[in-house]
C-alpha cells in the first residue's frame, strides 16, 4: 500500500520565496544605481577649448563715451507711431554716421521703414552664405514715479564707477554700437569678410518690430538666405543658474510664441440691487479661474533639454546625477523647475490673465465684461492648439473667445547646435569669455529675429553681456547700466565672431 505524500513545510517555503524576492529586488536596485552612477560619471564636458585669439588693444574709455552719448538720446518707441518723437532717432543716426566714418565709407547704408538702418558689407566670396547681425535702437520708457530712484538720471549718459549709466546701456544700444565698433576696427585693419554681412538695426523692437519686419521683407525680396541671424535675447549669467559656479553663456535656439486671447460675456445689464443668478462678471471670472488653475502640461524637450544635457557635466554631483539621467529623474527635475516662476516659464506654455474690464460704476451690472489672457507658447505648441485649449477648458457658450492679432505668433523654429554657425558662435564665446560655460537654451521673450524666419537658416539669441542677480531688475527697470569692461569685451566678441566666420 502506497504511503501518502508528507505535508509541505509552508513555514520553510514562505521565507525562502520572500528571500528570493528580496534578493531580486536588491539586484535590480543595485543595477539601477549602477546605471545611474555610470551615466553620471561617464558623461563628458561639451565645452570647446579653442586657441586664444590675438586681440587688439582698444580704448575702452572712448567706447564708453560713444555709448554714453547714444543713451542720452530718448529714442523711445510707442505702439502708436504718431506719438513717436522722431528727432532723437534722427540724432542717433547722425551720431552713428559721425562716430563710424569707415563703416559709412565701405558699407552700403539704407534707411528702411523711415527709421531703421540696414548696412551691407559685401563679402569676397559670393558663394558663401551671408550672416545678419542685429540690434535695436529704441528703448522702453521710464516708469512714471521711478525717476527719483535712479542713481543717475536715465538719459544723462553718466560714466561713473566703471559703468555707463542710462536707459539703453544694456538693452540694446550696447548691441548696436558694439557691432559698429567691431566693424570699424576691422575696416581699420583692412579686413574684408568672406561672406556678405548685414547689420540690421530696428527702431521699434520694443513694440513689435515693424522696422525689422520691413528689413526682413527687403532681404527676402533680394533672395537672401543667411547662414545665421544673431540677435539679443540671452546673456552670460553669473550666479543666476543654481549649482553652476562658472558663468553660463546661454545661446537661445528658439523663442516662445505669443498669443493673447480675449474673452467676452454679454448679458443684460441693470442695477446691482437686483442681480440675476449669473452675472457677466461672475461667468467671466469662472472662465478665467478655469484657465488659470490647471496649467498647461510641463515637459522637458528641445532647447531646455539640451540646456540640462550641456550643463549637467559642469554641475555638482547631485544635479549632475539628475541631469545625466533625465530618462528616469525628469519628474523630479520638473517639480523643482515648476517651483520658481523664472524656470517654470521654460517648461510649459504659460497662462497669464492680464486685463479685466467690467462695469464703470460699483452699483451697475455691466452688459458686457471682457478679459484678456496672455499665453507664452512653448515650442511644440502653437497658437491654434492654445486657442483650442482655451475653448475646450472654458466650454461655455456664453463666453465669446477670440485670439487677438498684434504681437501674436507661433514659437520660432529650433536652431541647430551642430551647424558651423553655432560652432563659430560657441568658439567665439569661449575665446573672449574663457571662464564661461556655453550652452543652448530657450529664450522666453520675443526679439526682432521672429521676422527673419524666412531669411535665415538658423537664428541665435545671444548678447555678450554679463548679468548677475543684481543686474536682472535693471533690465527694462531702474538704474540700467553696463560696465565699461563689459562693453569693451562685447566689441572684441563681435570682432572675433566676424573673423571666425571668415577664417573657416
């Protein structure tokens, strides 16, 4: 007679299975940690190490005097062209002519759209793709009531304590004069560029850039396809990027798009003592709250992802670990970026209610209530997709939704980081600012380059200025200033950039 099977020892089996599961988990965790560490320690620096350039001696004081003279001219743009004072712009044109005689002897000068300036410097090789160097001559006004807060009056062009003080010293007369100073230097050295170089200086960048638009249309009509457009936008940050000890020279590969959406609710008005169940202001407020509460999704892509990939090797261990392993740790990185308004703007299309109009009196129900919401559009989104988002989110037939024209536009195409133009730009930055880490990035503001999309293969947004946390409020703000050394270095930068394009 066969014997029955002995009972299984479940007390022995369960610990054995648990042990195997724990061992498997530990092995998987060890493998994951190994992968993270290997990626962290094997990622190499992406910085170029070009030879030191031969730089001429320049008179920094003379450069500063010319920039200071330019800042004394109140070239303030206005959305209403009829309100623009033309005299300061004409005075700036004359100052430029008087200050740069070689430029005006050797380059073709054209006045476009009445006050913008376009210069053509013919190259020796007609087959070489041209480049466009841009700047703008207009400035923003001084905020009323802040005049007394300026250390030196904003239009006095004072040079003191190693700085040029005044509106436009940073944005962007330094860019315009920096380019002209460099060309004047090179002409004095009998230099002739290989490719044709265009200098495009707009007169109304701060209010939309009709001058730049006209210059771009003129170049397009002439069949110009530039290898590069270089315009202001990003700078050399110093102490601004968390975890990055050296200065960070950021090159904007793209800029965000722009769309303002008007929302209108029209109902029967009346006296506030007898309000209906739903008022125009109440309906509109609810629509705004729906748009404002859940932000559009964040993502790490394009120029921002390239920024982290480039800066990662230059960071301390913790940040280097995160940036080298975005495939796993991107949610952690995104949560940190979302915590600050300045970095949140780089990872999503932002939503900003900016205007609200209701009744003209506190006891009157308005028959019409209007609001405007401004969106800054991340590359990958479009004006069309944002407008659809607004309609789907509000989802109320009582709310009329309309996209506004004006400054509106889709995000710009993302420029290459492997092109010869990008290499020349990165090389020049490292030659003039060898302590800086060069990285691609996203420009969240708008520049005149948006009008040149059909003229250029690639557009880069970089202004050779150092900016510290203390400097940031000065941009479009009170006590705008630029150091004499910064301006001198910028002139040398533009000069070297032109040389690098012609020598390679």
